[in-house]
């Protein structure tokens, strides 16, 4: 097989292996968790009595050959369409929050970096530290409180929707809850790298040749830190995906994060006689594991491709 075809084939094979292992791992986790829950809660209803192999093969057959698999009542929609719709709803939040945090974060970092003398503007340190100290759940709760206070102050209906799947203004609060912390984290990271580069000999030499701060920051310094900025952007993508669980739960957003929360959190912790129908549902947890694995694998592939474009040495074989 030619080399230019061999590498994509290996990527597809690796993706298939990752998805299979993710599905099996999610089902295994649910099986062990069901057994532990049944031991501690005699009212917990599960199918843990059947052999694991039979339950897993039955779930795979249902997923591919029986209309996408079934979910517990009162949910009537099959599992596969449910996962596809939830992935689309979460993808909408990610598609807005991630570019927003990267664009504004890089812009703030470049604006807050000082070249002569090298350093970070004090105006970024305080709000950046505050944003890094607040998780997305706290930020989202504060945004909801602000929206309610604004509606009460204006004596009008809710001006900014904050519950359920919404388009337009309804996207504002969940996107901000996901984007605020990564934005300031990337801004501080970018500003720190630019300040470190500004103190190097080549930067001082460029200033002596007549480069002003703006040209030096944009034409030389940022180009040299682009690769670590891309790596940090990858970390922030993982942070945004991880915070989907709490943000979607808080805003009642019908995405994969809310599905995962429903599958892992009992609906009534104080009531031993009842749980949510999706609690520890093995086919659902296995499907969610596949969705998250596919999301991370696809992004890592794209990030590796961009890194190779930025710096060809990333893909160069080691010298003997």
C-alpha cells in the first residue's frame, strides 16, 4: 500500500479499535456499577443477573439490527437517534464556545503582553485569576442569577432564555459558561509565552533594528509560540468537553453531557425506592463512551495535522 494511503488507513483502524474498546469499557463500567448499586440498594432494578456476555451481545444486536436499541420507559425514542440528537446539541455548544475562547483568548494574551520591559499587563492578572478559580457550574449559576435579576429589574418576561434547547439568545448563557474560563486561561498562557520570548536575545536584536512592539509581537514572537498555543488549545478543548456535563445539567440542555449526568446521578438521592430510568443504563453509557471517544480522537487527529502544518519537525522522523 502506498505511504500516503497507509497512514489514513492506520488512523481509521485505530479509530475503530478505540470505539470498540470505548463501547466495551462503558458497558463494563455500567455492569460493575449496577452490581454495586444492587448490593447497597435492594430496590434498584437492573438486569445484572444475566451473564455479561449475553447482555453485551444483546445490546450490540439491538444497536445495529433493532432500530438502534431501546431506552427505558417513558422514553420512546431508540438509543441511536437519541445519541445522534444529543451529540448535535452538544456539538452546537462546542462549535460556538471553543472558537470564541480561542479567538478572544489569543487576542487578549497578545494585547496584555508587554515587550519592553517583558511582562504581563496587570489588568489581565486579577480577572484571569478570578476566572480560573471559578468552575463552569459557578459561572453558569451566576449568569442565570444575573438574567433573572435583569428580568425582575425591568419588570418584563425573561429576556435571555436559560433553560432547555434554545437558539439565538438562548445560546448565550451556556456558551459563555463554557467559554469564560478557557478564554482567560489561554490569554494568560499566551501573554506569559510572549513575555518570555520578548526577553530572548533575538527579540532584543529585532528591537535594535527598528521593530516596534506591535510588529515584533505579531511577526516574530507569536510565530515562535504558535505550536505551544495550539497544544494549550487542545487542553482547553478537553476542558470544555468535560464541563459539558455540569453546564448542560444546569441549563437543562439536551446534549451528551446531560445524558451522561442522567446516567450517573440518581434522580432522588434521598429516596431508596426510586431512580431515574436512565441511571446506570449500560447501553446508554456504552454509547456515550463511544461518542466522547470519537470526539476526542477526531480532535486529536486534527490538532496533530495542524501541528504538522505549523512546524514540519513534529512529523519528521528522529535522526539516527
